[in-house]
C-alpha cells in the first residue's frame, strides 16, 4: 500500500510538475508581462496625451510671446511711420515740397542701412546719393499694399549678412505713399524668437508655408540636412508626419505630430504666427523631456516587472528543481531495491505493463522463483551475506536479459522475471549463472506463459508463484509450468474458502486432543489440541485438507483463536470440578507473529476463563520460529513473563540446526514424526536423535517425540533418554469426551 501510494504520488507529481506547472509558469509570466506592458502603454498614452496638451499650449504661448515681440518691432516701426506721416503733413502744408519730394528728402537725411524709407516706387535714397531699389522685394510689395510684414530671411545687399526686414506702409491722407523698413539681423531675430522650452531640452523652428526654415534654436537636435523642414522630416523616416504637417500648414491650422528622429521619439506642435505673414512656429521636445518623472516611473515599472519575472521564474525554477530532486528520491525509494540495487517489484509492474502493451504480438513468460533454503543461509551466514547473494542473483540474471526482459525482487528472496524466451535451457542457464561457490542454492521456479496481456500482472505473478509452490521441496525439480490443473486448484481453494467461512459461522470446528505420555510410567503429562472439521452432515475433515488454504487466506487466525478458546473452556470445566489438569498445547500459525496484539489477545482470553497460564503451551512450527528470528526473542520473553510455555513444533522437518537451538529460549522441542519413519541409515538417525535429546536436556528444554507408532520407537526414545511421547502407539487424537476420561484416569494404559 505504501509503495502504491508513493507510485500514485509520483505519477500525479510527474503530471503536475512536468506538464502543468511549467505551462502554468509560462502562462503566469506571460500574463504578468502582457498586463504590465498594457498598463505601461496605457500610462504612456495618458502621459503622451498630457504632453500633447502641454505642447500645444506651450507652442501657443510661444507663438503669442514671439508674435508680441515681433509686433512690438512692427508697431514701433508703425509709430515711426505715423510720425513721418505727421511730419509730411506739416511740411506739405507749409507748401514747400510735394509728398514724394518730401519723402525723398527725408530719406536722404535719415536713411541708414538699418532703418530706411522708400518712396512709392520702392526706391530708397541715402545720404550721398546712394540708391537702393526694393521695388522687387516681397516685403515692399506687401507694405505698399498696406500690409505691415516681416520678410523671410534675406541676404543683405549691403554686407551679405542674413537679415530680416520689417516693412510697414507710410500713409498720407489715407493713401500709401511709401514704406519704412527696419533691418533686423539674424542674431536679433534669433533673440526675439528664442525661448527656453522644457529646460532647454525643447527647441523651436520658424518655417514658412513651403517648409523653408527661417530660423531655429541653437540646439544640438536642430541639425539640418537641408533648408527645408518637411524634406528633413521625410528624410528622417516620418513621411506620414511630414505630410500631415504640410497639409495643416497649407490650411493654416494648428497641429501635433509624433516623430522618430535618430531613434528618439520627438513630439512637435505647430501653429501659424498669424500676425506675421506666412510664418509658422514649431515647438519640439523629446518625449522623455516632457515628463521625465513619468518616464522614470515607467522605467521603474519595467524594472520591477523584470525583477518580478526574474524572481518568479527563478523561484519556480528552484521549486521545480527541488521537486524534481524529491521526485527522483521518491522514484528511488519506489523503484530501486535497497538490497539488490536493481528494480523493485513496483517498477517491474509498471515496466512489464508497458512492455506487454507495447508488444501485444510477442509471447512473454512470467517466472517467479525463490531460494528454498534462504532463511537458513541468512541465519547461518548472516544477513550481509544473504544480501550479497540476492544482489548477485539480480546482477547475473539481469546481465543476461534482452530488451523487453525484466527482473525484480518482490520481497525477501522472491524474484520475478519477465522473459521472451523461457525455454528450459535458457532458464537453466539463467539460474545456474548464480551458482555460488560457497554454498549451494536451491531454486523453485514457477512459469506462467502470458496469454492475455490485459490480465493483471499481479495475477500472472501469483499464478507463477502457485506453480513454484507446487514443487517446493521436491528434489530435482526446479521448474513448474502453470497449467489448467492449477486453475482447478484455485477453484477448489475458492470453494473451500467459502465453505470454511461458513463453517466458522456454524461453529463446525472442534478440538480433538492427543495425549502426551511419559513412556516410563504411562502417566499423562499433557495433550495437544488438534482441529477437526465436523460438518453438519457429521463428516470429519482433517486439518491437512483445509489448514494450508486457511494459512494462505489468513482464516487460520480466527480458527486458531476459536481452538484456543475451546481449550480454555475445556480446562476451565476441569478446574471448576477441582480436578488436577495437565498442560494442553495449542497450535498457532506463523501469521500471529505478525500481529503485535497477539500476546495481549492470548492473555486477555486466558484471564477471561481464569485458566492459569502454565496450563497452556503455545506451539509454533520450526519454520515459523526461524522465519521470524528477529522478533521471536522478544515474543518468547513476553510469553514467559506471562507464564506461557513455547513449544517448537516439527523440529527437524526443515533446515533448522541443532546449533541454533541454544539461542532460542523455547521450553519444549517437539521432534517431527518424520524422524521416526524408516530411514536409510537408522544408526546415523539414532545418533542425531540422541544428540538432539542430549543437547535439549543440557539446555533445559523438554523433548516431546511425535509420531511414536511402534514399540521400537519407544525403545529408541529410552535409549536416547527421551521420556515424553505423542503418538498412535499410546493414543490417537480423540474427542473431548474421550480425553476427559483419559484426563480423569491420569494415565494411558
Ligand atoms: P502437528 O502439529 O504436527 O500435529 C500432529 C499431527 O500428527 C496430527 O495430525 C496428529 O493426528 C498426527 N499424529 C499424531 N500421532 C501420530 C502418529 O503416531 N503417526 C502419525 N502418522 N501421525 C500422528 P492432524 O491432527 O491431522 O494435524 C495435522 C497438522 O495440522 C498439525 O500437525 C498441525 O500442524 C495442523 N493443525 C492441527 N490443528 C491445528 C490448529 O488448531 N491450528 C493450527 N494452526 N494448526 C493445526
Ligand atoms: Ca502441533
């Protein structure tokens, strides 16, 4: 169950950590990034629209400032024109000269290179007779048409400098009689137009309708490729913005554009300088200058996003790595056998299932085997040696396996193999490869040929195990194939199981008692309770027909306790009559040794019936004791502490050694009846027999010889100094009533 849980956890965690979590991680990262980017875009757009509003406002304010400065110049020239007009009026009224003559005279006297008056024909006269004809100039023509104006950038004919000319009409009696011009140097004009924009990060252009740059800020960003603003904008990769601006300017409209120049985002707002014919003011600013804090906030946000993504990704990566490590450890626990370092049975189940599913057309065989004498190898040579043997078995077999073939240890010394080729020679070769020089290993292997790959692998292994069990202890038989015969056995066992369950309910099991006798005096020294199944029809069924199945299915536990209770009841009835009792031994299966409450259950029942513990002997088979050698010491100690005696049943039927007896604190040794059956070498048998009796005596262990059938057996016992016998020679197991009489008699005659 523990392994199944681990495997289920591994499977679930595999799906989660390999598939779901990385996708989830990518999704979260993406979602986080996308939402932050969207949020930032939104913030950026908000900031940009603020910028637009700000910039449009700024360009309007700048325009107003520049316009008022320019208009101041125009107005002051207008005042000059008005004054001249008044003067003309005064002088003309004195009748000396005509208007044009007066203008010429005035010009001659007052004209300078920077401020000069021209007559109606565009002729400006200077002191010394120098003449300047401005009749072709656009500024003159506008002024003479009554429009005060400022010229485009011009090249001075006087000194070749870049200059601007302010030109206003000179009126007299409602008629324009000439113009007055004021020359403004480029530097002066620059001073008029230059304003600090965005802490000097912004800059401005003044262009005319065709895009020709009249002037611009002395700003590093105002590099000009040509003298045309539209052309430059177009050339810098902003054709749409250039077109939009051109369109707006032609229609004398305000506007706003976003451009990218040399990789930097620039916002520009433009507006006509209405008062100044044909001039437009453009205010530009790099977007990061407009709202440096906003941009810093955005940068911080991006940085935080980056940090979050990095932290999130790295912590998840660490988490995944950690979980992978844990999973690997779990897999190791579940899939790597700690003893053989090969595969565990669970891994076998998973892999075998995969192979059978992948190759449905191939013929596979499941082989289950174990080492017949392994418990004794462990006990003799120690667990380390035993583990080494198991490791070697796993190693040498797995080296000979082909693809799609597997080996795993199920538990203890039980192995399972999945083979494609399970011919006898191959099996012989596989098993003989693990022959050990130090000890001889005996195997019993069961083979189940897979016919239905959808069948449960556990069931297949069980079937192979059934075949293996059928040859357990049979000499010279290493393999058994699972056939239909086993199927019949299984069916029979199943029916038997049902019948036993019903019999338990019906209370059909009763104890028979076989006396134990002192062969020298014939006195009854004890008895053994042996179960009999008396069916409702009155038929008797003997233990060998149902005990093995009960052992396999665990029903024996209930059965043993029923027998125990019946024995207690029997003893109690005697005690109540005030009769002397002899100890009765009760057989207990090895399965009880796995139950930690076994002792308390025994004691509880014993107290319930009020039978003294020394009247009860617990019989455990030799193999049950040696198979649980680790726990048996504590168990017997506790049993002794509660006053119960422990008997080792069937001694000599297995691999137990005389030597081991000295270590196990048992009270009674029951020598297996097989000992007394005819042996090839009776002399040898007698020597062993007397050695056992001798050793037991020395260890203060009581010896009971089972299966005493003949007088020779009794003689042998006497020769060897054994005095207690249990066998047909004295009495067969008998029902309660008969045993009651023997009890009362106290001896066997
Ligand atoms: P066991 O514990 O070795 O019991 C002795 C068996 O030998 C009994 O067989 C008995 O009838 C038989 N026997 C006694 N004297 C002789 C003799 O002189 N010659 C021969 N050939 N046999 C003799 P039984 O009653 O059929 O029991 C067989 C086995 O079933 C028992 O062997 C014991 O292992 C098991 N068993 C019987 N009752 C119980 C029980 O209540 N619980 C458990 N767990 N096992 C039981
Ligand atoms: Ca017995």
